[in-house]
């Protein structure tokens, strides 16, 4: 037991750096991806049919392709078309696209859940379509979507571990590097797993209680 | 003119406005269908400036639909709506400009209030003033506070609507509509979702508005209110106007058998 703790103590600073990089790449991907999701959601429900079809295609592509493929495509595929990204940029962009595609469905659900009376009220006080979206519909839709968006963010944090396939030195990359140097795969992966869990378990509990709270308040 | 009912011509000369004056609002031959179902059949109606009209009738008779046709929230499938020189013909791709002009001059209050729950009471009343009238936020807030004061709710300005009672929410909705200085106010069963006492606060505000000369069309089940506050009552059933005339006459001495039945049913309730 003491031996294990000693090893963990030795590896921990290295893994912690990877952990922060995982958080960073997740943060950037959400910061880009959720606004993208809003744009996709509005595009998919646009009145113009051509616009709708284009957005539908983009969204279905993002949802249909595994995140791993998107990562590989942005990092290894695009350079052959003359576009080269650092592994961090490629990871952030690929995961942002994935986030945009998935959250667009969540946000679209939120948009549809806004009571129809709200649109009518915006209409009769003379707000134009854009103002109605900006001041009335989108703020309420996002509020409805918050618990699901947070839930998705936790999944995205876990999915950021896929970035080890494009040589981003995040938590799993570092753990597996240590594993291959020391042949101590089991203990190092266990430590990495605990580090994910330390973030994800409390976050999930918070999201669940938030969900209950928002659900209860919307019923009054 | 087909829109003048037998009752109003037979009535004594207490009608406020001469009929020779050009109508302020004029609905001609309105039809409205939802898919294959026509719910308004050839409705025509005229109204003078400052007049208060009550629309009564059994539920499902098309009262809400008629109000929503007037402000084009739900555009009629045939017929025309004219208000003070602006005419919207159904079917013609009327200029957006005219639609906006008409809409801007008509305020509407819904049965379910439809306040914006994520905005404070003050923001609810100010938003459209800033976005559509080009008022500065400061001027808009000043005007909103005056209006909230007028409906007795200046002290609620910073609260969210959910913290207010139903009656208070409906008065806020009235202030929100008045903030745009409408020339015509439409009320769709403004008290139906409220307990009777709370409804009274709303009716008091409406009565004051009527006394100040606001042109109003209200759909209501409050027969006493309709009789005492409105100048004219319009009775609808199955998508048509059955009878209209001076409120007291229609309520006390209805001509149409269907109207007699309806009024009896309402009184017995
Ligand atoms: N959006 C709609 N789609 C289909 N039918 C509708 C719609 N709105 C109203 N109707 C129908 O039109 C008729 C008149 O409704 P409404 O105007 O709401 O009546 P009222 O307000 O007098 O109770 C009803 O039969 C109703 O079912
Ligand atoms: Mg109705």
C-alpha cells in the first residue's frame, strides 16, 4: 500500500499537468461549441428550406461521425488539404464541432419548450423576429437547456481523453506514457481514473439536483 | 350596411358617436380557416374611436380568433381589416410596413398574461419601448414606472413576475401594452384565469381605461361588467355575429333565440 502511494506521489505532478490540459481543452471546446450549437439549432429551425437542409446536414454529420474520427480528421486529415493545426487546436475544433452538433438538439428542445404565448406576446408588442429571439425566446430556451448542457459538458470532459490519439499531452496520454515507461499500467490508470471521478461525480450530483430544482420551479 | 344590427337602429339615441362619422376600425367580410375548418364565417363589424365593445358568446364560437384576426396575430383567410386609414386585405401580400403600422397601434392582453418570466416587471414594460419606439432606457423606465403606478404596482417594479399574484400579473400585462401608446386595446378574457377577487382589480383598471376614452374590444364572461362598462355588446356563436347593439338592450332584451339561451345559461351558472 505504501509502495502504491509512493508511486502515485511521484506521478501526481505530471498527471496534474495533463489534468489541467484536459480541463483546458474541454473548456475551449464548450466555449466554442455551445454557441455553435445555438447557431445550428436556429439554422435547423430556419424558415428557409435550403438553409434548414444545409444545417441539418452539418448537424447530422457531426452527430453521426464518432468523436475519434473527427479528431483524427482535424489533426491528420486536414494537413493533406494544406491546413495544419497544433494538436491542441485540432482537438478544440474537432470537439467543438461535435459539441455544437449534439448541443444543437438540446437547445432546439429548449427553443420548442418555450411557451407559444411568449412568442405571441413578443409579437404583439412589436418586437421583430430577431429581437424576439434575442430577448425573449433564446434566454428562456437556454435556461431550460442548462441541466442537459451541463450533463453533456461532463461527458465531453471524459471524451477529451480521446485526444491522446492525436498526441495531446492530456491526462490519459501522460498516464499511458508513464505506463509504457514503468510497466505499471494498472496503478497509473487507476490514479488517472480517480482524477476524472473527482470532477465528474460531484458535477453529476450538482447537475441532478439543479435539474430537480429547475423542474420543480417551472411547475409553479 | 350589413354590419348595423336591427337592435342598434331601434335603440334610443344614447349611442355616443354618430353613425355618419367614419369608422375608426372596420372589419369587412372576415373569414378564418384552420386547414379545412372555417371558424369565422363572414364577420363584419365597425367601431368608432373611444368606443368600448364587449364580445360575448359560448366558448369555441370564434371570439379569440376574431381578436387575433384584428391584430393579424392570426391573419384572416379572407376579408379586410382597416384602422384609421391603414387597410390590410387578406391574401394580398400586404406590405410588412402596413402590418407593422397596424400592429403597433393595437395593444393586446391575453387570458394567460404571457409576461416574460426571465425579465423583471420593469423590464417587461420597458423592453418594447426601447426596441420598437427608440426610447432611451431612462425614458422608457420612467414611463414604465408611471404606468405601473397607474395600475397600482410601482412597488413591484424590481420583482420577477412569478412573485406577483395573477391579478397583479394581468395589470402588469396591461401596463406593458399601454407603454406603446396603443389607440385600440384588445382584451381576451383577461379575468378568466383569475380568482374573482383578483379579477376585480383587473376590471377596475379596465374600467378606468374605458372612462379615459380608450377604444377597447374585450372578450369577456363577466356579464355585469360587459353591461355596465361597454357601449356595445356583440354576441357571437359558431363563428358568426348573431346580434349586436347597446349593451343594456342586448343583455336585457335579446332578439335572437340563441342569444336568449346563451344569456340564460350564463346567468344560471
Ligand atoms: N390554431 C388553431 N388551430 C386549429 N383550430 C383552432 C385554432 N384556434 C382556434 N381553433 C378553433 O377555432 C374555433 C374557435 O376558437 P376560439 O376563437 O378560440 O373560440 P372562443 O375564443 O370563442 O372560445 C374552435 O373550434 C377552435 O377549436
Ligand atoms: Mg377564447
